[in-house]
C-alpha cells in the first residue's frame, strides 16, 4: 500500500437535485501519480462527481480534499488555481479560435503580466508570449502529429477526435497536478481510443494524477490503476479493472436487470 496521503480524497459526498439524490455518501481516493477510472451506467452520477470536485455543483454533505486542501466551497477558477483541471463530456472550446489560441487560454492562469501587456507590446510580455507559444507546441506534440500541423486552424474545422485532444491540451496548459477527463474517448474509434489511452498513461508517467470517466472497458483495463463503479449514485464496487469486470453486481448493473 502507498503510505503517502492520497492526492484527492473524497469522503461521504452527497449531492441532491431537488428530490433526486445524484450521489449518496460516495468516498474514494486518488493516489498521487495514479490513474483512477470512474465507470457506471448513464445517470449513475459520474459527471455530478466531477462537477462537485470542480465547484460547479454544491454538494449537500461530504469532503473533497486535494493535496490536503479543502475544495468544497471554492469557485471553478479557484479549483483550477489549486491545481485541478478538467475536460467536459460535451466539448467546450471557443469555436471561432484556433488550436493555438484555445490552448493559450488554458495557460492564462499562469501568465503574470496578462493580456493587457500583450496588447501594449511590452518587450518582456512579448518574450512571455513567445514562451507560452513554445509551451503550447510542446503540449500539442504529446499527441504526435495529430495537432502540431494544425495549430493555426480554427477548432471548428477539426475532426471530433482532434477537438477532444485540444481540450485535453488546454487543460494541461494550466499545469495541473490533477487532470480530470470526462469521457475523453467518446466519439473516437477503437484505434484512436487506444492511442489516447497510451498518451494519458504517459501523462501519469510524467507524475500527473488522473481521474477519468470512461465507458470503454478495454481503455479502462489498459489505463486505470484502480476502478470505481457507480450505480444510482452509490459506489457499487472498487478494485483493479480485471476484478471489477468479474464482479457479479457490476455485470448486473451494466446488463440492467
Ligand atoms: P452520468 O454522468 O453518470 O451519466 P450525471 O451525473 O450526469 O450522470 O447525472 C446523475 C443524475 O443527476 C441523473 O439523474 C441526472 O439527470 C441528474 N442531474 C445531473 N445534473 C443535474 C442538474 N444540474 N440538475 C438536476 N439534475 C441533474
Ligand atoms: Mg456524464
């Protein structure tokens, strides 16, 4: 067992939407530099879990702690500054901006002089801008040749899979310590999904901690150090991918009896 404290600790998290309990006393740990996958049928609370961690939904009870710091009550921008970046189940990019511009926006929390200085053309800010663009190119290169040749294309012209990659690059641009991906391979074919899984595994090998929602069990099996199964807002099972795949309750929840 890992003696270090978990990077992300969730204790007894409960979320209610009116009369509906979307999460019921869910607890989980994401150890540092590990990949944890959350799986579960539609409506089981996976996105609600992500929204609770990132300040978009207010839980009615529970604890969310990252690197020893309480996240509950923080706004989404404060959660981002605390080192937690995410992508969305439905891609959220600026459709009229280029690949480079979309990813540069992800870095803004870390540009000291800010956009005003860039407009004024101050030499120090121009140097910072140049550094920022180089950093974006390094991030895009993590996806091989998929995005680098397309930096100046509008994201609306990209394939769906490439838009997903841009969104991940934008999240990485804030230099997070925890990366949260909500269905990153949705809309990707099997070969693209496996390629992305290998890239996400490389992020972990660089020291990043990853929490992801993923439906494709071959991707989960390849990637996840630990799997959490949600069903009707409750944690149904937890363990290594091969263990949860054999779990009777999990098989039933998925077949839907
Ligand atoms: P999943 O991501 O596992 O498919 P969600 O977390 O999106 O599930 O949804 C869990 C349950 O909570 C669903 O019944 C959904 O309709 C409900 N829900 C999610 N977000 C809201 C919201 N903002 N307001 C009301 N109900 C919501
Ligand atoms: Mg969802």
